[in-house]
C-alpha cells in the first residue's frame, strides 16, 4: 500500500531535521526516513571507546553558519560558546616561538607576532581581518532570504577591489599582497582548504568559495563550540520536529526515488510513500543513484547516477588525553594554544607543497593540521571522573588529504599511514610525543580514532567522503540564471520539479548551518502556499 504525504524527506541529517521542523510547523504532513539507526548524520555525539565516559563530536565539531534566525524561529535550546583565542600557530622553522591570536588582548597578539620576527604583520593581519569581515556583514544576512543575483551581491558589498580579490581571482594573490610572512598567509589560507583540495592559486577558485563560507559565519566568521557536543544540536532539532508532528524514522533505508514523487523504503518494514514534494537530504550523487535505481525498476538495465563523483579532502582524528601536551614555546600556555585553532605545519608554502605531493599520489609530509580542544570550552562532554583527572579531548583535522589517496587501497593500512603522518606532524611542534599523553582505555587500547574519507563514505554514505556533498557554490545566482520557480530562487532545484535538495549539496547548504533545510522549507512553503 502506498502512503501519501505532503513532503517526504530522504535522509535524517541536521539539515533534513530543520526542513522537517519548519514544514511540520506549517501544518504539512511530513515523513522523514533515515538509513542509519540514529538521526543527525555527521552532527552527532558518540562514545568512540567502550568503557570510557567521553562523548565526542565524532564528525562535525564546530558551528559557524547556523543563523540566529533559525535558532529562534524553531525554539532551539542550544548554547553556542564563543572562544577567546582565535588561533595559535607555532613557527615550523622554530617551534619555540609562535603566533597566538587573542581576541581579548591585542597587545599579547602583537607581542607574539614580534617573537616570530614579523612585527609588521600584526597590524596588517588585523587590517586584513577587518577588510574580509565586510564579507560577513554584507553576505550573511542574505543567507535566510531568496538568493540575490551576483550583481546585487556585488553592489551590497560595495567594495569592488575586495570582490575581485575573493570572487574573481585566486585567493593566493590577495594573501601575498595583504600579508608579509609565509606563516600569516598560511593562517589565512587554511580557511579556504577545509575539506577542500586546492592550492592557493587554483584557477577553479574552489579555495575561494570555501574561504568565503568560513569567514562570513554569523556575520563575523567566528566558529563556536556547541555545549554538550554536536549531538545536542541534533537532539534539539529532533525534538522540535517531533513536537511539530513530523514522522521521523531511523533504520529505514530509501532504495529508490521516482521523479513523480514516489519513495521506496527498505528495512524491516518496507514502505512505498508518495509525496507532493520529495526533499533530498542525501548528497546529489546519492540522489542520482536513487533516481537511477527507480529507472532500473521500471526498465531492464541497471543504470548509474552518472556525472562527476564528489571528492572529500580531510582526515579527522579524535583523541582523549590524560592531559594537554607541553609546548616548545615557553611564552604560551597550552590551555591558550589548544583552546582556539592550533595550526600545525600550515605556512602557505607548506600548504601548497602538500597539495603538490597529494596530486602526485603521496601523503603530504609534513601533513598540515588544524587542532582544537573541545573540553577546554565545554567539559560537560567528559564524565566526572575524567574531569577530575584532568583529561582533555583533542580533535585533529588533516588538510590536503583527498579521497584519491585512500580510494581502492587497503583501508586499514592507509588509515594507519595517515594517522602516523598526523602524529609526526604534531610531534614536530610539541615538547613531548603526543603518544605519551594519550588516555588508555580499560581494555588497554589507546583512545585514538582516525576517520578517513573512506570511513565517512562507509559509515555516513557521503560519496567520496565529501563533507560538502560536492563542490561549494557561490551564495548567489548568476545574473542570467533562471529564477522562475521557488526552488530556483532558494537554490534547492534539481532536474525534477517535485524533487528538491535540502542538504549540504544545496546552493548554500555546506557546514552545520541548517541553511539547506531552511531554504528547502521556504521553497516548499511557496510551492504549496504554506
């Protein structure tokens, strides 16, 4: 028997939950089906080590792009905490000195620039930050509105030189002009390489698009810590969606979708659902496969989704430490260094060299890393005994590690090689091996977990381990782009009128933002006049 709904949502990530909550609150009959035994997708908190009372944000771990408007309209009871320290970057050539960017103490920040021999970069770094901050002021308020055109956004920014630097030319040019040192340029460039495989001068400008999204969050570009972990965000989204009447089911893998709104669900109790509109919270590549699977049901040959497959470019390592490691830099407290983003081997030259090495098929050496300690800002993710012992979490995010390095290889061996590269890179700037600080679980195993792009593909269904579900798009319409339908105006259209995107693959959907779900919900409400 076919059950009919106003909206069927495929996938149960945080964006899908946002869409479900908005649409159910609008009085629509909403059914959501998720393959995994839990909701939230990558925005979850889990205990990776049996017998250890630590619940980590296992995949996604910081929040920047989630608009206050969504939080308030849905009534989410979440606490997003701002970090005092923006970043710490030891000098790879001499790790006994480094740059600590302290939002509360400009003099301390200037002193750290002086210690690394680039005192002129302190005011230039601050001026550069103020300049790119104009992007957030101009662009972020538009993220919960229909897409403006390119010309409208350029006029809204009101700075043609900045527009050209960010939108029309490779990012490397702006960084070389604005900042003096290789170290400062690298700090800035990392915002363009999160989950993105590119060089500073990549002509595709994929690094520019990634950079833009990372510096506009909340209008300030700050990245906040979700108190209680990322699972708290998902739990609140699930709560408001269920309270509004949405039918949310896990352990229900969608096996096929028809262009006219039929959704076929497997699992213990198979279902056949019909919808006025289908929202896809899965990646566009997965959606293409599901539509192709329906075509295969109706015809004899099985066909693939076609098109270029996404490629992620990150390594995620979760650790539990007995204590924070000692630094080689005597001027910086490890608490300050690890509370913000700790940059390891990320000069601009190192980042571009790592790209070249990965293009050639090798694991970058040294491996560029981004690190932060969640538990310094939010100790609630640790049990009372661990807190009393002084334990801390550590999250490592490796850059320039494209899926091609792991695809088709021995997964365990490649994961071990990437983890070893990450540990070598970190040890190079510490006063002691990180291994000496790792917490040991009751079963005698070290509390270290590495997740490659292949692991994300296997566990979360993210094609190529791409956390953005595909290449990021500019958050505006090209001037000649069609904008006749609500789906086109909100950046959630597909080739099929009754199937819309609501996940990270929508035009503004990347990151833990809820924007993909919000845009899809607004488009559906226009379509169904709700």
